[in-house]
C-alpha cells in the first residue's frame, strides 16, 4: 500500500481526490488534510498568507499519522505567487516540517509539462488577470513557453468549486490556442477529475489540470507509476522525468 499525502486549502474540489483514488485502483491511497486558508481570495496578499509555512505545518502531523510517504501542497496559486525561488523555499520548508519528500501543484505542472515533452502551453485560469500572469511567469521560469492566457477573474475558490463540466469545457476552449501543445487548468478548487478525457477529446491535445497533476507529482515523488487512461494523457505516457 502506498499512501500519498495532500495538504488541500479549504473545501472546494477535494472530492476529486477520492474520485482519482478510485480511478488509480491498485494499492494507492490519497489521504487529504485540509489547511486553514484564512481569507478566501485570489489576491496576492491573501495567497501569500494561505501558503505560509505555519499554515502548512499545521496539517503535517495528521498526514504523518496517515502513513503518507510524500506530501504535496495541493494549491497552485498559493505556491507560484511566491515566485520560482520562493516556491522552492516553500517546498523545502514543508519537506523539513514533514520529514517527507515534498512538492506543490505549481512544480507538478512544470514537471508534467516536461513529462509530456510539451514546449508551448495555453493557460485556462479561473483567477484574475494579475494572478494568472504570475502563473505564466512561473512557467516561463520553468522553461515553458506560454502562448496564451485566459483569465476568468473569479475571486474566491468557493465560487470556482461550483463550476460543472460545461463551464470547465467552455473555459478550456476559450483558452486554447493553435500554437499550444497542451492546455493547463491551474486551479485546485476546480473540479476536473471526471472530465479529463472529454476535455482532451474536445481540444485534440493533452490537458493538464491542477488536481490531476498534483496526484501525478505525488506518485513521482514515491517513484510509483500507474497507467490510468481515465486521468488523461499524462497517466498513459512512458516516464521521461526522473524522480
């Protein structure tokens, strides 16, 4: 049995995780511990506080008790908002606190893009313009070319969590670009786990979503490989990225 631990901010789309656990099958568990988000706002100051070391450390002991072999901060905006170097320090601090291999959803996107051999991406973001631009800058620092950004301007994770398949598909289509090799949906508050094959079929290219890449990153940290076509192209590729 492999347990992969996730620190998830608040309550929005955490039900993606039991859904993905079911799709992965086998002997993999995905325990989720909720962190206190403070103010629910896609605003830089609120996101910096949401991703603070103290808030993350508060959930670490519960994850250790779950038997987790690795921990991923399941929040994109609460990591890339720190910038490339700051996000690295956030993960190092989390690893020290947990005594486990650690990462975040922002780095999960960077590694997943590399895993697919993708060079150019389009971003389908629920965030406001300024926060979406910070994610694009983070990807640029990771060596990924961003060819388009679609920002929906939603302020709260609570609102994002109410979106269904139609809204998610519309966002992905609006964000897609002819030069993009893949489309990225970066918000872990957005439900996507049940709709990835439909998104990829509609766009005729790989689609990476926040909760999907977060689970893939935890598997990577533990050197596990699972073929799960219902979780999209990312879960059917032969490994390119070394742990």
